C-alpha cells in the first residue's frame, strides 16, 4: 500500500494541519463513511488480528498495557489510542514507540487521498470526519508496519464508533459510567448496550469484577445471545511492579493481562509471567498521575469526568504523601463539573486556581468558582485565572513557600494537561535555544518530537 505520488512529500506538520482543519466539522455517527474509507485503502483493518478496548475510563491505559504485554511475548504489536496530549502522532504506537514522522505523514496523506474519493460519493453536507480520517490512517500505518496484532481503543461508544469496522475476537470493557448521554443513551444500561454492540459471536469479553450491575447484566445477556465467553477479572493482577501509579492502574493492568492471555491462548502461546512483569515495569501512561515537578511536587492528571476524578482522589495519597494541595482545574462545559469539584475540594485539595482548557467548549473559571461557592468551599481560597500556564505558575508559587509540605494537582481535562505539557516544552525549548549561539532552527517534525520528549520532563 503506497500513497499516490502527489502526497508522498507531506511533512508531519502538514499532516497535523490536515487533521486540525477537520476539527470545526465535529463528529458524525455511522459506519458507512468508514467502511468506504477502508475499501478505498485496501481494507487495512483486516491485515492483523485485533483486540478492541471499550469503556468510559481507563481505555488508553488498558490499550497501552495490553499492547505492551503482547509485544513482550515477541509479537509485533500496534496500539491505537485517543485522544492525544500534544501531537496526533502519540495515538499510533508500534511495539511501544510512536511512528516516525515520515510514516505518520504518509499514513495521513494516504487516508486523506482516500477521504477525497469517499467525499465525492457522499451528499453535499456529508464528509469524512477528523476521527474517521485519523483512525483510517492509523489502520493503514499499522498494516504498512506489518503488525501481528493491533490493540484498538474505541472512541465514543462502540456500535457506531469508527474503530468498529474491525472484527475483534476479543473485546475488553474497562467500566461504564454516565457519559455522552445525548448520543449513547440516558442510563448505564443504554450506554453498555452501545459499547458492547461490538462483541463478536463466539468471541471473548473481558470484564472487571468492579463493573456496575446494570452494565454487567447487559454484558451477560449479550454474551449469552452471541455465544461469547466472559472472562471476569479481579481488582488486581498477581504481584507486579507497575510504572503507572494508582490503584485504578492496577485494575487496568489486570484487564490488560487477561486480554493478552486470551489472545495468546488463541494463538497457541503460553503467558509468560516474566514478560508480563517486564511490561508492567516499562509501561508509563502520559497524562495520568504524571509528575512534572519535585520541589514542590506538581502532578498532572487528565481525569475529566466524575468516575475518573473519584479514581484519582483514591490514588492521590500514594503520590502526595499527606501534602496540602493546590488544585488547578479546567473543565469542558459538557462535563459534570459539580460532581468533580465535590470529589476534589476540601478533602483532597485546600486551595484552587480555576482556569479554562484551550477549547471552544471550555467552562468559564467564574462558573467553576460559582459551583465551588455552592458546594460550601471557602471562596477566599479560590482564584480565577483564565490562562492555564499562569494558573499553574501561581499555584506553584503557593506550594513553593513550603515545598516539602505542599503540592499542586492540575486536572479536569485532557486539553488542560496537554496545554500545560506544551507550555512546559516551550519553556524548555526557549531555555535550550538561549543557552547556545550555535543552535540551528529545528524542523516542524523535530519540534513535535521535542515536545513529546519534554512531556516526560520536570518543572522547576
């Protein structure tokens, strides 16, 4: 599979610009456009077996962990996750490594070429969406990379999600919470129905023992109707050392281990616990309990709904170690901000700087302040600062007054975490540039690589 000659010269920056150009058009349900894309691309979704990861929270972590375990068993493994923190290229991993800039640009170019062909067959007000284009590019890239197995994270729901063009023998359901009720339905049962619609007849469905009762009832009924095997997972895996912090990550890893074992069994490969342990120790999850500063301690976490925030609060003691904590929070307007604040304020966090993620859907800091007041939080301990970097800087100054006793937690939106990591990189890049008169100008793709490297850096 090779892109047409007219698209082979695309750079990573051009590929990212193409993807960003589709943001304004939003999302559209239905698999017709995606199926046409797959035909135009030569059916790359059929080039490898797949594991499909669905759920409300924990999908990206579980996808990364499952892929890492499979890779540690000698399989060439792809992973597709969403969303990203800084660059779209973060979403496609081959044996744990991002695609190189050229391969990523070529994949987006090829998918864009196919999208142009598909768009010509659609009604005037219909078109391939950003997520469909990126998903198609990812499938094509993994086919080009000749992966043995691809672990694919669903986007929204399951039944009509663009990733559902794959036919996976193994589906993983991380959990079910109330989310996107406008599209998925008003109840937990409705949402579970949408997510589990992808379970294949005769397949395997991996579930956690913590799954809420309405979702479990749907899972058991659908599995029975389709002759699918259910694998139930307990809260924690056998003793392994995880690089990823938090009890919720131990649950995610338990699901990943079970999913990998189910796939390996089907491939006639015995699970190697030493390989499992190596994968656990090596797999980090950017943007989840990510430490970017030591004195004072600064932690970023992309929790963006009440269930994710509750899991974050449960995990904080092992990271914060009793420190008084300043909250830097930005939320999108379609999220249950009141419930999220209720989990964070007072107990976990004693002060708050409210800000706005870089999105047209951001909830205003003043609205967060009003919610905090309604919850009875001391408004003297609240500051509104629309600019995320300035909010973090102010919270850091407060914590730096007693760096061994205070900490900063920034959370509420993946967009917020991505913006703060991007700003961290900008500071790092500026410092590096000013320290040397011989530094040459980097290419756009080099800059993107630098930002990804900086996301693993430290503040202060």
